[in-house]
């Protein structure tokens, strides 16, 4: 039985030997052309003249395409139709594509693009949240507010009130494989694309729109990505459309990849936030009222900003019952790259907001932050409702947190740290436990569906295909384990095939952590159909179809025992179809985003992390000393893959909140567009002591084998690193540290200096 | 990169001759120059490679003076060990690739404000030897990316008097690992010298106030209460002038402590 086994990633040997094929490894036809964009050099303005003569006459240039040359719709957006592929006259951010060069090599295309003479009359650019608030540059005309209870009178009656704000920086995805697409023209003007994307169906739709063809004329294939993290949900559209349009106009295959600097400059990142808060507790230390203003820097186009900002609001409670709450979300439109999906999709920012409140209030009350958090958890026994009206069922955090705190000796270590800090004037340690409760499902309800195609061949070998994409997270292996487990055959008999819009249509993005939940179920549904057909065929002599067993490579029907290949061969020879499509739609979800009420999530995934850090108060240098994590993946489909996701999620989350700093200058130019200026955690930056355990339990709702989604939730375990740094800074004096993110050495130093000065 | 001719002389005399040509430029380890050329920020017609000239290479320790050939790579200085603080510095420049290609002469001729070697040369009271003169380090560094070198003049060697005590400590910018602030301190025949790299808009500089304080008491505590003004410090995406000014004090103390 393959289910629940800690099998390595299906491509692991190929990843480490370099044999795994990414788009840039696919051999291209000799006449393949290569593309590069010419980019805007100002953040906002009107193109007054564009002389592309030198570009057109540069070596290797076959064609130069501007907005006016596009055959179909000039748009790359997911939904809002507000994001032209090529700026038609006005530019909205530094780095916006203006024209497209088609040349005989990648290098010649880039060199030619640099020869353009584009004059842009600059207009005042709205770069920061402050700039945008000052001129009320909002998406949807103004802020969106959701509330429960009556905040103001509850706050007025509160015993203790805190107020504050935290700045939370954005984050570059830094997928190792950059954005890339390859388009090959076919008969009848059809187009086939190989694309590094989390959303082949959206690529298909957008390419069809750009070419003015029905969807059936475009086929998109994705075998694997070298990392996605949300950065390939919508950000691959520009390259895919550019390739398809150029292939359409030239009749030749076209390929495009961004160099790393261009990739960082052009594509969207995690939204940076400012969260202002006010919170009140009663005399017993129970939250009675919380008010949030979440300011979201969305960039110049809508992209996925509305659902991202919604999810931030949906996680403003995290694990805590807040009877009276008002969350106001300000979606600011700015002249910066259009912020996009990033692992957690706004949830992490919303969660940082409430965890900051918990940390700040515990500090004010002089309580252990963990005890304050525990005292405000949702009740386990009697489900309480979230601010948006969903009962919190299957809530295991009280038990999970207690177990983690016990096994990692939280209390003893916290006391030891207090004592150590008293004797250490320069180095200070800190420790924090933060919980995660993350809602699983797309908030746009109709996206919660998936399809699959399973083929059993006459020799008993099997291929599976589904709408999910593989980006290194191990989805394909998990789904293959489902198929092998259901058929009762070895993993070696199951071949995982590239995601292909021609095999499974109308799919959703591999996003919202939903890949295994949705596609595992869809594949199971297809497998069940094939098994049912084989069972009905074999169920003779009084054997009922439901009693036919598929296990250990055999199919057993009463006294008849066949190997799986014999069963397949026999079924085929008796004209039984061995191919089936499967389908799954998540049950029990509904959502009205305008009023902020409903049941948007099928269930919640949980986890908690304890992080211990040390800081140098003279410089702000800091280090994570130890991390202990207990995470809830329900009944794990693959513990090895799940633990990998949890480790990676924590490191990426901690990187976001500590070392990864995006800097734009006062002209709106991104100054951190390479690893020489932007610090992502490397392997050597992971904690020396890194204990990760899986919670022993199963999902309370019937997901695939009662497992839980694992893609995004562990990222938010990294919040414990920020709170541990806050704890360490707090050891410098009496004042609350007010640490913003990323907590770079300079921010930690400045905060420690401020706290120390108030001693 | 624009097209250029490459000369590979094997003697200093041939190199000087080749550098007399129009728009000729010396190429040592190329760890700064080649990326600059790739960015098309320079357009020399001829590059004269200095790495094939044996007389520019090698390390000699004679009478308490360490003489390092201009085309000696950082890795060789790191291995040498006769001036431990200098070898320690060389062993932590960039990465293995940079250390095995980049040279001391190239680094000093370029005088990048974040480079490590200028701090060592200035704090050691080194002498920069060129093809036609000797320049004291105090007179050599004239500003950001600027030195006393004339057009066509090349560094043939650097002479370091080996001090009694010395240490280099740098605070690394975490992404590039260049020095956000780097401090080299020495105590020897020339007294106490403190040189700071990475921090100032004017490039490497001597912190004379600290030198005076350390002259009477070579201990971190002697620096208590001393600070450099934030005015004139570099402010960029990696740190404010105030933070850099503060770090100069902390890193100098660490360097003194390390020097022992």
C-alpha cells in the first residue's frame, strides 16, 4: 500500500542529477525565435515618442511588436482586463513592458531592446501607501469593512486598551527557475505552449483571447516548475501571450524567458502591508474588541489583489475568538509592480496583524504571551464562529499547542532565557510560540473543483493526469500514491504525466494549498470508475462487484485471483473501457465577499512553532537558535513530502519577516533586483536545531484519506521568528519593541536602542 | 560587452609599453572590471592582462616587511600567514572564485568603498609600489574609486610592515557579503592605526580620534563614548548613515578585541 508512505519526491533523483527537464531544457526547433521586452524607465507617464529604428535594424531582429501590432486583445490580467501586455500610451510602473523584440537569439533580443529611444513625459507617481492614501488612490473606490458585534461600545468598556501599527514588507518569490514560455504554431492557427505556470488553463484562456481563437485552439503543457510560490499563478501570462502572439505573426516557434533582474523588476511580489490596530481586553485578559485597518499596497493593476486582501481580512482572527471586531481593508493603487499571489495569499499578513496584537497586549498586561494566546483561543468543545460567521470546527490548537509547549520545554526555556538575559548586557535571547489556523479552499467558490484522467493500459501500466501542477511541492507523487493505493499496485506501475489542458480542461490554478485535496479526490474518482468496471466484469458466480478486491498487485474476485496486468488484459479483450475522467467539487462552501459572511473554508489546517533567537543589541545582528514545530496535516499522504513543505514553509516565512527586504527608491525604481542586494535564506541560514513533527490526527471532514493541505500554512509558522525577535528586543527595557518587518539588523538595533533608552 | 583586444605580456616592461596604446586599460583578476565591461560601463580598446607577469606575483617576508606582488591573488595571501590579520582578511573576501582570481593590486587600484584591502593598506601604513614610484598609503587613497595612480601607472607590489598586533573585522551586508562597515586596526612601530572601509562617502579613512585613544590604552574600553559623525557616511538601501556611523564604533571595538 503506497498511502501514507514517506516516499521521496518522484523527481528527486532527476532534480539532483540535473536530468529533470524544465522549459529551458526542451530542445527547440532550429528556427525558434527569442523574445525580450523593452521596459519603461519611469514609474508613471505618457509615452510622447518612441523611436524603434535602432531596435528594428539591430543584428538578429526579426520583428518588433508594439501595442498597435497586436492581433487580438492587449491584456494579460487574470480577470479585471486592466493590464495590457504592452503599454498602449501610458505607463504605470518602472519596468512595465512597452514593446516586444523578436530576434534569433535571447541575447540579440535583449541587446536590441536596449537600443530603443522612448521618451516618456513623467507624471507624479503614487509610490507608497502614504502617497496613495493622500490622493485616495483606491481599488473599488474605497475601503472595504467587515465587522461583527459592536466594536466601539465594547472597546469603551475594556479594562486595557492598546494601539499601534506594524509595517510588513513584501517578498520576492525567488523561484529558482525564472518565468519562461515556449510557443509552437500548429495547423489551423492553433498554438501549443510549454509554460512554467501554476495555471495552465488561465494561460490557455489568455492566449486564446490574445489570438482571437476559441479555447480549443490552444493547448498548454506544464511538466514541472522550478518553484512557483504563487509567483507563477498569473505572472506567466505576459511571456506566454508574447510567445503566442510572436509565433502567430512569424509562423515560427517563439521562446521567452526573463533574466533574473528583469524577472524581479517586472513581476509582482507579495503585497506589503501596514496594519494599524486597537485592541481591548477585559479584566480577565479576554479580548473584547479589536479593530484593524489593513493598508495593502497593490501596485498598478488589480491582478489578484482583491482576493489577497480578502484573505488577509479572513485571517485577522487567526486562532482567537474576538466577539467584537471591525476589519477595514484599504486596497491602494500605486505606481509599482502589481503585487500578486504569494504562498499564503494575504493570510500571512492578516495573521501577523493579530499575532502582533497578542504580543503587544501580553506585554502590556505583563503576561506570558503564550498564556495570553491560550486564554483567547477559540473553544474546542463548543464551536464558536469566526468574524465571518463560519463555525470553527475540528479546532485542535489548544491540544496541539499544549503538546508542543510540553515537548519543547517552552516554560523552562523561557524562564532560563529570562535569567540568562539578566546576566547578559549585550546579547539578548528571545522565545515565542505562535499558532497557525489557516482556512483551506479558494474563496472564489467555483474554483474549488478539479478534473483528472486515468488510463490503464492493457499491460497493467497506468498513467494519471490531473489539473494540478508540480512546482517541487510533491503533488504529483502524492496523487500517484492515491492512484497506486486505490488500484493496489506498485508505484512503479503508475506514470505521472505533464499537466495538459488537452487532457483535463477547465482547471483551477494550483494554489490555495488545494492541489492534493482537489486533484487527489478527482484521481480517486476516476480510479473508482475503472475499478468498478473491472469489478463488474469479474464479478461472476455470485461474487458481488463491491467484494472484488484490488490489493498487493492482484485483483481478487471470489476464487479468481488475477495479477493486475492479467485483469487489465482480460478487461481490454472483453471490451471494457480502461480510461476514465474523474471530477471533484469541494462540498459545504459558500461565501459573500461584499458583506464578509459565509462558510468560505472547507476546514482549517493548524500548526504551531516555537522559535528561539539571540540578538546583539549593539548591532542588531540576530540568529535563530532553535525551532520546534508541531504541524497538522491530518492523516499524512506522505510524511516525507509534508515535513519538507513544513521546513521550507517556515524558512521562507522567517526569511520574509527577517532578511528579505525590498527597496524601491523615490523614483519608484526597485533597487533590490538580484541576490546581491536581496537576501533570501540559504541552506546555511536554516536553524541549527530544527525539530519538525506531525500532529497525530485526521481531518474531521472527509478529504482524500482525511489528509490536510500543507502548501501554505507552514509559511506562517515563521511569524514565531518575528515574535521571538520582539521578545529579545523587549529584554532591553520596559517599553514595547514595536518591531516592524522585515526585522533586519538595523531595525532590530534601532528598536533595541529605543527600548533600552526608555529603561 | 564591447569588443576589445587582449594583450598578454610576460614582462612588466612589455605591459607598460602596451598600456601606452590608446584607450588601453590594465586587467588584473577582472573581478570588478569584467562585470563592468559586461554592463557596458567601460569601453577600452585594449585590455592588458597583468596576470601572466611572473615579476608581479609572489609574497616575500623580509626584515618584518611583507612584500606582495600586485598580481597576487587573495587566495595566495590567505594561505601565506606571515601577516595573520592580512591573511585572515584575504581569506574572507568574496567567495572562492573571487579569491582565486582577484588580486591585491586590482583591489587597491579600483579602491571600491566597500572593498577590504584598502583598510588593510591604510591601517598598516603600507607602501604602494608602482612601476615608477612608491606611494605611502596615507597619500594613496584620494576618494571614492580614486587613487594617486596616474594614467598607465600600475601597482607592481604592496609593502606591508608587519605590526605587533592587528585585526580586521567586517560587518557584512547579508546578501552580497560586502563590508557594510569594515575596520582594520594595527599596533606597531607606527603606533596605533585604525582604518575604516565601507562606511564613508569618501572611501576608506583613518579614524584618528580612535587611534589617539587606543595609543594610550589598546583596549575596547578606550573607545567608550567615541563615535564618528553620521554626516558623510554612506546612506543606501542597505543601511542609513546613522547605522553605519554607529557600526564604526562597535566594529572598531571588535577589531581591537580580536587584535588582543
